[in-house]
C-alpha cells in the first residue's frame, strides 16, 4: 500500500522532472534562435569579399589534400565523415 507521503514525493518528482524538461527545451530554443540574424544590405559587401570564400587558396587546398592522402591513405571525400579505415 502506498502511503500519502510517498505519493506526495512521487508527484513532486514528476513536477520537478517536467520543469527540468521545460527548462532544457527553453534553453535549446534560445541557443538555436541566437544564431538567426538578418544581414542588412550595407553589411553584405564585406561578407561577399573574396577573402571570405573558403576555396580562395587553391595551393593550400592542394597541400591539405596531399597531407590528408599521405596520413589517411585515402583520396577525396572531403564532405563525408570517417577516415580511410572504413569505420564510419
């Protein structure tokens, strides 16, 4: 038979768990929405500059590919996870 004090502690635990879940959900929404920012038209010039492009330095990209091929014994596949061992 469940006593009234045990039933009370069970309901307190449920309320605490629900509020913790709500707090985690609120924190997640706050973190995800913090990255959303609009770029004004006069701010787009510096962002579209040549220096901001990830593929601007072909020599460095070639060197990176050479080092990666030498270490991992794999070529290409820069956009996928995993190494040359096949253990994704």
